[in-house]
């Protein structure tokens, strides 16, 4: 019985770590929505990317219109 008391603290760490990993995995499954869909920063970034694409489409050279070249 006294030998068991010496082994108990050595087993407490791996068993506790396994339990924490198990609880963390279980809590991760509850989140069914993607964070990108609900994150306002991602929505703002998507809006800015769309605006950049629209501006590039407006600035793109159109056929039949002559543009002068820039020299620096």
C-alpha cells in the first residue's frame, strides 16, 4: 500500500493531462459555426477586398481608349 502512494503523484500528471485534453476536444465540437462567418473583422476584410476589386475593374484599361505612359 505504501508503494501505491509513491506511484499516485507520478500518475496524477498524465491522467490529469489526458482529462484536460478530452474536455478540450469535447468543447471544440460544440462550436458548429465557423469563426470567419461571425467575426466582424473577417466581414470587414471581405468588404474591403470587394471594394478593391471594383476599383481595379474601373481603372483597368478599356479597349479603344489610349492611355499615355507614365515615366518616373
